């Protein structure tokens, strides 16, 4: 058997669409053009300060919001009915082990993932796969990801802003490069009767700066690589824990005493022809023992600069499987120094990616020239990291990381990042509002040409 979705008799999304149409009408009445809020304000405008007491029920603190909530009382009933519809219709098709909403939604999502989807909501988050600046003393960066651990775009992000602020630096205690930031978002709204539901993320969270000097760790924001900061060269010009696949040590591959952070960095020197390449294998002794987790969002980042006069060459940093292909979604960064970099200036590069459900035994990371560098031209790399990304708050909020610059962060260094929405999916909006998908860390499958369209809310 299979659940009937958006066409034919007794289709689940047709039924939910009819129910959501009631909710849409209520919302329009609450705060839409010509709705309750505007009409109450029109009434109040007809009174002067001397006789305003006549309409005190409309002028008391939070009066309009309270009347809007009263007008939205039916929304709680709609939520109860929507949950009942999903549970009963899914259970009628496939007997649930536990007859509850979560089990019903998991089965619904599983059946939808083959060929049924709802229209998608498109959000943009500042710093999405592109390092963004933090204002203040420190010159590190932050970057984000609007995709989840499966590599799919989040559908229930909350429009608004989040402020990052350094609240603990290394001046009194702590370690430079591992400062603590708070994440403060707009006020959250939990009452579905409130026209501003769901508001922002509200609660304050903290995040530690991801220090490249961490070694072979698997914690959130902790570098999985060994010697990713390129401080260790037991053999001259040969970075510890890395394999030199191609290149000539001491001719095209060097340890360099100029650096972004620490005391050294990696240097590729061009000879006009050689494609220098070094690799490190995950889950391998002598390389890095850290290994990936399935369906998890990771970040990869580094700092890079080039000498003036580098007119040719392409650098690629990537993570790949034994057959040479990348992981579930793009896990590589390509830099063309002549166009992507400013001469003799360190630039941060970052990308985020998700791992597959079924992992390979091991993966490799490589730094390589895919096009030879200009003869005697140099490219420098420092602070290479791969780590698990942190959520802003819960598993349905976007991911974020902060990386250190050459100058350490200090108290009150800050940035404000915005979340905007360019495409609204009413179906996703109401499914989340009335079924609580975000709180459960679940997401209804989506597609730009979805079969379960917003037109069903009619």
C-alpha cells in the first residue's frame, strides 16, 4: 500500500491543504491588510487623549496582540486536527509500532522521498560557504551553512538576525585562537496564535573559535587533521603526517618561516611545470586517526596567499574517496591566485559539505596544483582545518563556525549576520507550524517543481 498524497480521493495533502486554508484566513484576519490590527488602530485614531479611556480595551499594553491571539484561538485546534490527520492516515496505510506523531511523520517522509515532495522554501544566511568579517580587534572570520547533515537545504530557518560577540578572550584566561563567542538571536515566539510566530531563535548559545592547532580530534569545531597548521617538519621541507604524492622536496615544496599564525606555513614554489601535491588519509595511523560521522555537516577552511607576479597556477584542496570522487556534496575549494587573491595578502577560504549515510573505510584530503605555478612564483597555505560544524541552536537551525585570524579576537569583537527568505513555501510553513517539525529535527522532502504545491491550500 501507499499513502495517497496530493491527488485522488482522501489525499493527505488535499485534506491538510483545506485545513491550512482556514489558518491562512485567520492569519489574514489577524494582521493582513484591512485585518484586525489595522481596524483596531483605525478605531483608536478617532479618539483624543481626553476621551481615550472610552476605548481602553484597545489601548492597554499588548492589547492588539492579545486580541490577535484571541482571534487565533482556532489555530490550536487546527494543530490538533493536523496531527490527528497525519497519525491516522499514515497508520491506516502502514500500522505504526507506536501510534504517535513522530513515528507517523517518519513513515510519511520515507514514502514521500521516492517521488513526492512539497514546494521548497529558500533561505539565505550571511557567510554561507563564504568567510565573512568580524568587527573589532581580531581579524578572524565566521562562515555558515544553510544545509543539513544530508546535504539538503533547511526548510524551517527563522528570518531575522543573529549577533556574534566575543565574551572570553586570552587576556585573562583561556587560549589565543580558542576564544568564546555568544550567539544572540531575535526573540523566539512559541505561541502559534501569535502573528509573529515563530520569531527568531531567541536563546543565547556559545561557540568556541576553531583553532587549527587542534590535532586529530572529532569534537564540534575541533580540527580532524594532523599538522594542518603546518608547524611540524621533522624532515626539512616535508610536513609531518602528510604524504608527498608529487613534487620535489626543497625545490617545489617547502616549510616556510613566514606564516599566518604560529611560526611556519606550507609553501608551494612554481617551476612552470610541476603539479605538486600532498595528501593525508583519515582514519589512518601516522596520517590522521580522526574519522567522519555519517550524515553530518562538516567545514573545511584554510588561509592562502601568493607572491606578486604569480600569473599562472590553480590550487585545489579537496576531500575524496578511494575512487577519486568527492563525498556526498562538493568538498573542494579551487583557488586561482591571479584572480582570487590579492598579492601578498592572506585570504580565508571555506566550504561546507555533508557525509553520506554509508561511509567509506577512509577518505583523503589533498592540497595540489591542478595548473602549474608561474616559475619562481610562490603560494602559501596555513591553518588548514576540517571539523564538524556547530548548529546555531538546535538540529534544524543553520550551522556556524568561527576561525582565528593573524590577530587574536578580543572582548566585544562582534558581527551581525542576517537570515533572509527569497521564496516562501506555505505548505512547508504550515506543516512546521502545526506539526512542530523543526522541534523534532524532521523535514518534509522538497523540490522546486513539487507535486504537493501551495495551490492545495485552497
